[in-house]
């Protein structure tokens, strides 16, 4: 079941559990469109604060697969709190003005997490999660993404099995990912899982898809039945368009 | 060999019934079963809802036990075969699921309905040592709640006795790690589950409210008994 492609990211152990892969923790910077909101504070200084970006669909749009209630709490409370607390933590520090992604990488600090890592990473992870889904999602990818999946996993079904297994076996809180890795010798897709707020940005991957497996992501709709939530996510919610678009960006970035 | 496979097959079939404990004497491998709660699911309301208690006990705790038994059986086989790679690979499943069984078994005893003493402050030697170590029960509770609220992800917050240093400690553990993973001399007196499944249906994201209310049903009698036994 678990293949060498099934990697786990542990913050306290640094980067990857599987020592066979190349690549140290990522260093700054990787420029990306900055989701920031610049405004003038009372003292006429420009301060950068992160906004809580809404999902690209109404909160009831994923019903019945993910309830409006879940979106209201998950986005409206959990995600909102991460963003607000991050803003409080970075105000007046040298992190102000950095992109969210750069803050995540800096505060990961090679596994010796700095205090703002949790809020920064969770803010990033949740943005990425909402955009990984769409109403009427699911089905199969096509084109180059499908080709790459078939090349690196054998078949789409095998990829789904591996992704579902990673999501189901992440003990406690965390995330499962489809990610793209480009090194000198190889470009490939991998499934990884991560604990709590950790994400594959910190290990030089380009994330393409994620599922939140913290209990708050599924408890109202599925209670303890995480495998049912994961299946529903794959069959009814995944936005393969978003994943394909991310792959395109990743290839461009990797070529630089 | 045939006899061994027969015993294995028998144990597997009966284990699926979820409540077997006796049948595996032939293999000397104990299987575990779900302990009964000493109170009804709804008896801790309004502090903890009956819906949560039922799911927590019948689904979450049961699943840890089922998977613990499975992992132990796989471990037993791997040991017999001398398959060290599998032995090593099973450690995390055993710690996670075995820990889940240990921790929840303690947790059910840490709770009691109000009419059975839930929430009544500790008396006797535990009450005294709490005042000595923390100043007051309120101060202890504040500290435990602060640690519990600050825990990232899933885990537990504990009031423990350090048998070697002879003092009370507040500790947290991640996921289902038992308290002993933080120190071999640590004995759990009280554990509070801060996994989201322990409170989400009722308290949603407001873990601090759960932590505030759970003290109304904390069974200090059990904690006192453990303390007196372990500090003797």
C-alpha cells in the first residue's frame, strides 16, 4: 500500500522522512502574486495586512457534499482566526511586506518552527484548499495532468488510492497533497501527507492539490467517518481545472 | 502448522465480534475490548453532549481498539517470523492506536455526572498538594486550560504525578501519545482530550469554552485515588 512515493513531513525532523530524495528546505524567495492589502495606518505608514479571501464560490455551493455550516465555521471561524492572528503577530516586524508564501518558508525555519508558522501556513493552506474544490467537482483530469498522473502513478485509479490512503493515515491533524517536484534529473508528481500546519512548500515542492484532514474539516458532515469524507472530496469536489492551472504555473517556475 | 492457522482463523472471526477477550489463550495474545462507560451517554450534559459521548465512545475509542488489536496481531506474526522490518513499521500504529485506547480508558474515568460527584473539588492529600504546588485549584485549572487551548492540532492535556520528583506536573502530548512518553516516571491523574472530535459538535471552534465547562464534570475522586495509590 505505502510506496516510496508516500512521504510524510515532520516539522521536528526537518524536511522529509524519506532520505532518498534530494533537496534541502527551500530558501527565499519565490515570488508569487501577493494576496495582500496595503493600507495606511494612523501614523501614515503603509502597513501590509493579510485579508481573509473568500472561497471562489458561495458558502452553500458545495452542498450536499460539504455543508454550508461547515464552510461557515471552517472558513468563517477557523481560517479567519488564522489570518487575524497572523496579522497581529507580524505587525511591526520585519515580516510585514513579505508575501504569505515567503512568511511560511521563513517561519518554517528548517523544522524549528517560529511562532508565526502555524498561523501563516494555515492561512496559506486554507486558501489553497478552497481553491482546490469547486461545485460540481470530481471526475477525472485530462490532458497533460492526466498523462503525468498516469506516468508517475501507473493509472489515475492508483493515484486516487494513494492519495486517499495518505489522507486516511495522517494521524491526528494534517493535510494530504498532490505535489510536483522538479529537480535537475526528474520532474514528477508525488503524494505527500503532512502534520498540523506543515505543507510541501517548505520542502521545495509545488503543491497542486490538497485535502484538509483536520477533524474540523469534516466533523459536522461526516463525524468520525474520515474515509467517507475523503471519497466524497475525490468524487464530488476536486477542481481538476485548478490543479491543471497550478501544474502549468509550476512548470514555468521550475524552468526558471 | 494447521493447528496454528486454525487458532488464528478462530481468533480473527471472534475478534470481529468486538468483545472477545478470552479466546486467544492458545496464542497468548490478548485482545482488547471497549470498556463500558460508568454512566449514560447523556449523563454529562450540558457540559458534554450525549451525542458527543456516544460517538466518542462507540466510534472513536472503538476504532482505536479495533486497530490496536489488528496491529498487535500483525506484530505478533512479524515477531514469530523474525520480520524486523515489519516490527519496526508497526510501531507508529501501535503507539497511535494503543495510546488511543489507554488515553480514552483513563478519560472516561476522569468524568462523572454531577450527581455522582462530577465537579466536586478534590479533598484529602490531592487537594492539599494542588494548593501547595499551584496556589489554588482555580490556578491549576487556569494553567491546564491555557495549555489545552494552546495545543496545536490534536492531543491531550494532562495533570500528572511525577513519581520520581514527587510533584504534580501539567503536560501536553500530541495525537494519542500517552503521558508516559513525556517521562517514564509520569503517572496520569487527569487527562483532557483536546482533539476536535471531543468537542466540535457542541463547541465548534471554541475550544476554550469546552475547557471551561468540562470542569463541571471532572471526577476528582478518581484522580485522588490514583494520586494516593501512586504517591504511597
